[in-house]
C-alpha cells in the first residue's frame, strides 16, 4: 500500500470514519513507530507500525461486493432509526461502505466496498459513470414527446438535467441511463414529463450489470470486474 494520510489509513483499516479518525489522532490515541502522533495528515504505510490504543492496525485488502437491494432497506452503513441497511445484508470480514445511495423504496444494484478511492471515482460527478434504471410509471402510455424531453434534458428545481438515454420497454416501462447521480433524479425526471414512478430498479452501474442476483443476494466481484470499474 502506498503512503497515505494517517486519518485515511485508519478509515481504510475500519477503525472509524475519516472524521472520527481525525479526532482519535488529535486525542493522542495513535502511535506511529512507537511515538504518539497528533497530526492526521502524517503520511504512513503498512510498514510504519501504526497502533491505536496500543493495538496494531492493518488495512484490509480492497474488496467490492454487488448487492441486489430489496425495498425498504436504506443505503447507509448505519441507520439512527434502526432500519435495516445494505451493510447488514452483506456477509464480509471487512468494514464496508455503500457506493452512493439508492432510495429506500428503490431496488437493484448497489456496490459496497472498503476502497475509498474507488468509491470516489464511481460517485464523483466529474467521472460521469453511467447508471441504468428500469422504471414502471403512471399514466401510460409514455409517448414520444415525453421520451424526447428525457433524451434532451428536463428542467428540475436544481437545474436542467443532462440528456438521458431512454428506451420504452412497454407502455408503462422505461429504461433510462443517466450520468449525473442527483438525488432522486430518475423519479424527478419522470414526474417532470408527466409520468410519476411507481417502481424503480437500478440494473447497471458503469460496466457492471445486476445479472441473476435475487433480491437480497450479494456476491463479491472478481478482480477483472473491479478493474473494469476502475476504468
């Protein structure tokens, strides 16, 4: 592992979130090569002998899981309201975090990983990673003017959307691919053209498709799949 900032190293090792790791360092609970370090920006690597409260810390090897998220499950690592989370559904020895979010009532493909750099690459708008959804909508049939509006971009309260790739699968079923990842974007786009969403499923994220995973099932991605995600 290349040298990284101490707080990031602790977060990747599953000790705590990045912000909480900064507090742990500031509190003098971390030692590097036998000396207490209070600077969370100090560069460290696996050979530096990092200890937290006297116990050694090692970063876990990067892993990525794909989950077919059921409805009602929230896309966070923890939920203050005690609802079931996507992390609860994935059996893994590593501390995982969801890559982006799906609404609680949206189903389908969500990734979980301990690799912060990959998560950033997949979710930051500048990388424009495509996400594909299948939506069942109200007020069928969806006619050409609505499809054309989605393809050209629609005006939302937070600005005009980029053009989406849209296919009509049935009078009330659409497949849409977007690149922006705004909050509830597909639902808001469909509502803006007069067809509120009744059900929404994400079927692809970048080059990865949901495949045959049943609701609630997950699997670990193969190294070649992870490399494709890295682009």
